[in-house]
C-alpha cells in the first residue's frame, strides 16, 4: 500500500523533471501537452490516495515504520524540489510569453497607427489608442 503512493510520487517527480527539461530547451516543444496531462492525472491519483488513507485510517502516517517514513520523506522531498524548479521555469516562460505578446501588440499598434480622438465632458480633446487586430495561429 505504501509502495503505491511512493510509486505515484516518484512518477510525478520524474514527469516534472522531464517537463522542466523540455521547457529549458529552445525550439518547438513536442509532447508537452501529454506531459501536462500525465502530471495532472498523477497529482489527482496522489490526492485521491492520501484522502482515502486519511478517511480509512486517519493515523496511517504514524503507523509507518521508521524505514517507510524515511522513504516517504525522501520521495516527497524530491517531489518538493522538482516542483520548485518546475514552478520557477514555468513562471519564467509565462513572463517571457507575456513580454513577447506586449511587444508584438506594441509593434502592431505602431505599424497600424490606429488612434482615435474624442471630446471629453469638459470639451477637452482626448486621444485614444485603439487595439491593433492581432490573431494567433496556434497550429504553427
């Protein structure tokens, strides 16, 4: 029973390491969607297993032998470390994507020169930059 949880946690750690490695490589990311789906599935299985154990035997963690407890601590520590690295890489990727989209939008705005003028309530003229039409081809 403990081996099942250890196997799930170990598998999730390996998947996170694979995803982190894939995200650090440049170029097209093949198979990333499958990694994410597997990662979500494993996280759900771990949550279900721990919830089941808590429901059936609330003190299951206290009943573990010292060897089992040490092994659990090791695999969960490895999962924590893999999660931290994975989160940092994902944050950098998201920030990079956001910066890139802002730069593309600014260049499209500059190139199209879409501006509008309108009168305010006090009679002042206000200039408004209209958004440039941008579409994203997700099948590249």
